[in-house]
C-alpha cells in the first residue's frame, strides 16, 4: 500500500513550504506563516458518487424569466 497523500499548499497562506509536524499522522507545519494544522479524512458521504447534489442545476440548464422552457423568449 502506498503512503498517504501530502497537501500541496498551506490552507492559511497558500505557501508550498510544508513539512510534517511532530504531533503525528496528518499534522503539517508551514514554514511561511508558522502555523501547524492537521488533515483528517472523515469518510464517504451516504449519497454516493452517482447521486445529484442538492445545489446542482437541473438538467437542461437554468431557465430565464419569461422563458417557456423551449429556449424562445
């Protein structure tokens, strides 16, 4: 099994100078802004991969006011 993926940039300042932190698994420190943070995978969502999201637009795109749905105004 391969090692865990490392973050590409600091979530606070955006710098890429990250190093593993002494606190343990998933902990990182940023040399640029002197912050330490921890990343943790929470799990997969119950809705799965194929289910549409609640904030996704309906199929066919958004409708304009006065549009009968057939593309004519």
